[in-house]
C-alpha cells in the first residue's frame, strides 16, 4: 500500500467517530415561556403560563410524528398521609405514611397518553405521567417509592389533585406547526412560592429524542412579601404582633356590637 493511501485511510479512521457523533447528536430544542416570573399579591387567584417549543429538524431528516411531555415541578416539601379507622364508634388516625421531598406542585402535560409513547421501563426512568413519577416515602425504616396502586400513594395524589396542585392533562401539548408546539401551564391561587423547573422531553418512535429545562419563579411582592419575610426572619415578633392584632380586632368588635 502506498504512503498516500495509508494517509487517506488514517484520516478516514480519525474522522469516522466524529462524523458518527455528529449524526447521533439530537436536534436542538428551543423553549420559551410567556413569562418567567409570577407575582402573588393579596388578589391573586391563579394564573397560566404558555410554553412554546421548537424542535429543529436536521438536514435531510424525514418528517415523523413526535410526542412531547412537559413536566413542571415546584419546590420540594414533606407530606404525611393518614389512614383513618373506626374505633369505638369514633374515626381516628391509625396509620400514616411520610412522603419526603415531594414536589409541592406537579403538572404533567403531554401530546397524548404517555403510556402510548414508549415502553414501561422508559416511562418509569423518565417519570412520564403522574403514575410514573417517583415519590420518596418512609416505610418503616426504609426509604423508597412503592407500587402505583399503593393506598397511601393514591391518597396522597387525590389530596394534591383536589387542591389543584397536581395536574395531568394528556392533551395538554398542542402542535401548532409540524415542529412547533405549545402548552398552557395552570398555576392555582394556592401555588407555593419558590423556583419551579419546567422540563420538556420529545420522543420519536418510542425513543427519547431531546430534552430541555427552564426555570419558573413564583414570588410574593409588596405587602405580602414583607409579611412573609418578617414571619421567617422574626417568628417570635410576628407571632406576638398577630396575637396583639387579634386581641385588638376582638376588642373593637365587642365595642362596636355591644348592647347597652
């Protein structure tokens, strides 16, 4: 083999891994929120955020249907679910389950039922849908998630959904163009403050194609923020001021409605 042919072969071997990596690179996912900060005041009763996404198609790529899942998680918190039973004619708490570091707000919006997008292992790994989200629980001395039909897990989800803090919409993502989609994220009036994470994942033929992440801030402003900050920084003074305020309101009410 001539020196020139050996040189060409060596260059081809060096460039092949780079070309393969370039071909396997997922297409870029461009995301944008209609607003990245929600301000809570005394008149706040809820809001909605619109997420727009664009999946850029690689040159020469054929048009194939995509699936999209948008998952919004709020700040983590702990929660205790109780089981009641009747004892001597009285309903009392007899057992409990602690949920640790669970999202205070959770919304799952998808272009169709996540169960139809991929296999069961991928659904669990990527936490697609409420049933496949992991909720760390303390079961005796162990810390783990449990099966989806566990009664405590089901009760936890029912309470959160009744408070409109956990939402699942299997038609919540809409394609407005072949590669452009939108989703409306509902924020209830009881939404906890803090930083939320908006996660977007796209699938083609059951395989994860691309993913993206955006922050969303929910914050109190004006007088509400002043009161919240005072309660956190000076809890004793806040408690004393609240007690004195309650006494003052009670005294004024007794004077105003006193009967001679």
